[in-house]
C-alpha cells in the first residue's frame, strides 16, 4: 500500500479512537498524549515505509513542523480563551502576572545558563533553548486547564495554569528574536530589542486582539433595538458558529502579524475579549466545541508525528548534560521559579506547589525551535532537537501521569480557593 494512503487510514482511525479512549482513560495513569506518542513510535518503527522524519537536518521538514505546530498553537489559544469564564478584573487576574513576568524569565535565564555551562551551547543557542522550553503549553496541558465554557471545575490552580499558557506562548517570542539576533550578528542591539520586539510587538498584539474580539463579539451578540423595553440578543444564525470562530481566529492572527505584533497574543486576547462581552452565552459552548474538535484532530496528528520523530532518531544527539538540563528544569527550575512567582498569591501552599509543578511542555517548544532554525543559523541544532524532544517526552510522561491525581487531591481536600466566574 502507498504510504500516503496508509497514513490516511492511520490518522482516521487515531482521530476516531481518541473519542473512545478519552472516556476509557479517565481515572487511569495513562493520557491521550502518552498513548498517541507511543503509537507514533510503534508505527514508524515498523517496516511500513512511512518516511523518515528529521527536521534537524531537513529544511523542508523544519518548515513543515513550524507551520503545523503554528496552526495547532493558535487553535489551542482560541479554544483556551473561550474557556475562561472569570470576569476580567485586577483582583481576579493579578495572581497570574508573576507567572508571566517572574517565573518565565527566571526559567529562560536558568535554562540558558545551564545550556551554555553544561551543554557547551553558544549564547544564541542557549537563549533559544531557554525560549523554547520556558513557556507552558496550551496544547498538551488540557488536563490541568479549565474545562469547556460553563464547566464547574474551575479553581485557582486551573485558572492560573490556563491564563499562563494563554499568554506565555507569546511572551516567550521576544527571547526567540533575541536568540535570532545573537545568531545573526553575534550580539543583539538591546535597545532595539526592548523597543521593537518587546514593547511594540506585545502592544500591537494585545491591541489587535482586543479590536478583533470587540468586533467579533458585536457581530455575534448584537442587540435588537426595535423594542427598547424588550431588547434581546440577536445572535448569528445557528450553524454558523464555526465560521465565526474560524474567521476570528484567522483575522486575529493575520492582522496581529501584519502590524508586526505577536499573532499568538492577538488570538488569545481576541478570544478572551469576545468571551468577556457575554460570559454566560450558550454561543460560547458551540464555538468552543467547534474549535476544540479542530484542535483535537491536529493534536492527534502531531502526537503521532512526535512519536515518529522518536522512532526516527531525534534523540540520537542526546548527551548526558542535556539529560541533566531536562531533568533539572522539570524537577527543580520550573517548580522553584513557579513558587517564587506565586509567593504573594493567596493560594494555599499545596495550590502553589501544584501550579509551580504542573507547567507542561509541548508543541509550542517545537514551533519556536523550528521558527528559530528557519530564520537564523544556530550551532548544534541536532542537540537542541534532542534536548527539547527529551524534555517534552519527560513532561508528557511525568505530568500526564501526575496531573489528574494532583488536581483531584486538591479538590478532595478543598485546599484551593474557589472564585465566582460570572
């Protein structure tokens, strides 16, 4: 059988099987990512001639990884933004800021230092490694995030991890650009980086997302003015919810990038802004359900592809120092940096530990690595692929096994503050 046709069968069966598996895996130590990465490894290990995956050495495959992972991240960010029911307020959202502006920069600095000191990376490659690994992932962290709109399982731990994942996949981008500048010219222009890649791109991304979210919400939730005493919600036609959310997603990302902002940030801000307009509307459940299905389809394909990367030798360049960096990051650096960021939080200590520990790595790391590789010449690229792949694999296993038990334990003991989401 032609490998291309066989892949259609494999992906079709895997996507359908994910529906069946999701219920069967509840309450077990397994998770969808663990199962499908293992499946991908098995399939590409068999003599099926499915192709050889090697983005570290193949420029076309690098671009393919960049584009596919980019699509999945923006879809996940839209889905995540539509899931957040808590009203936007300083008191309700301020607890997330230290995770973004304390925890993530500490993680980037620590990884860069470890990469330079123990792995022998250049400064540019070390900064790229830090930027790739520091942000938590909005794709593979479904188990630790808030549920669909209206879901009752909404505590501070899930809220913090959700908003952190929504924002820091964009806020790591300035450090990717810093790494690219270092690789291109040997030293970065710090003032230009701060002014353009940090201040302008973040501001432009937020502003674009806010505008798209406001316009989208106005079109979706416009009010009838025929009878001022009995205004009612004049929603879009039933069945058009999917078109609306895809339109908003593409407009937010595309316009964010056109104005030289961060498109990831625009997408998440647009979703949150639209949700804030009518938090309790049933339309959000429909739009979220549609975008969630797209996310699951692409996620299954990428997880199988990641398993294929493992089978094709992406870890061949892995060194003991790289193993040390991965373990140190997941077990020490992220938890300690997370606890420092959560120091002023009102969460109980067990809740702070949960937030600090459950920082899942995933698809975003591959996007940033392929993006950096596509836009500059970095040294020891195969080692970067090995180190990042090993870290993501460890995260899938460690967090996949522990997340549900940690969160259910917090729920049983009622140790996490509950907030009104409406």
